[in-house]
């Protein structure tokens, strides 16, 4: 019974770690969860994991507004439009990362798309941007961390989303960060214990 109680306490500590802002913000940063890519469809936009271009935010992530842009790859470069303001931007060239005044990001065509440009010409894409804080709150809401009813030393982790590949990446990253945190905490506890024991030894020596 005591062993079981101890396991439950350990699992609850792990749940607290998994839902902590420190770990969730690291996941948002490492996986760039504040940027999402879609291929435009007639009825519904399709989430894509491997867009032919890469977006790099050029403003502080915490001040990034929640916004969407339509993007087309054209022969001259990139045609970008803001559906809300109807502003359109033409970024010329595909060879290197491009930025444009008034846009909060840089855009770069990936090498495989450069080699097969004709496959992507005039296809329509959508990117959605949001602040890291908002992305972290959404991640926290979409994560479920539970202790299974049967006796087991493991937690049950699930992520609710529309992109199975992204969900797998999130859960994999969570496990890696949790393992690192547990190891770091154990090392810190060990170091504190050794430090305390050394202090006690010095006290005993002085008392003699």
C-alpha cells in the first residue's frame, strides 16, 4: 500500500511537470506550434506537415497577432495576401529567405520545391500565426494526462487535434522533456542531500 501511495505521488508530480508552463512553452518553441500550414481547398483547408516553403517569424513571438495569410508560389516568387485587409504582396525570387515591410515573417522556398517548382506553381496555401502564449494555452487545453485505473507506473497521455503527425511530435517531445526534468530533479535532490550531509559532517567534526 505504501509503495502504491508513493507511486501515485510520483505520477502526480509528473502530471504537474507535464502541464507546467515551462515544459509547454519549450514544446511550442521547439515545434513552432504558433505557425500552422494548410493547403487551400474548395470546402475545407487541409492541414499539411511538409509545406514547400518555410515561415520564420520576424517579430517577438509573444506579440504576434492571431492572423492568417494566403500564399501562392508563382514564377516571380511568392504572392501573399491578407484576407481581412485584402492587401497583396509580391515577394520576388525563390533563391533566399524573403521579407516584406508590413509582414511579420520571412518566407523561404524549401530545396525540394526549388528542384520541382512546376509542381507547386499557382497552388494556394494558408498559414495561420499566433503568439506563443496563445499557442501554449491551446496546447494545455488539448492535452490530457491521466493516471490509468489499473496499477501501473505509467501515465496515459493523449493529444486532441486534427493533425495526427503533429500530435505524435508533441507527445514524443513531452516524453523527452519529462525524462530530462525527472533526471534533473533527481540530480538536484542528490546534490542537495550530499551538500546537507557534508554540512552535518563538518558540524560533527567541530563538535568533537
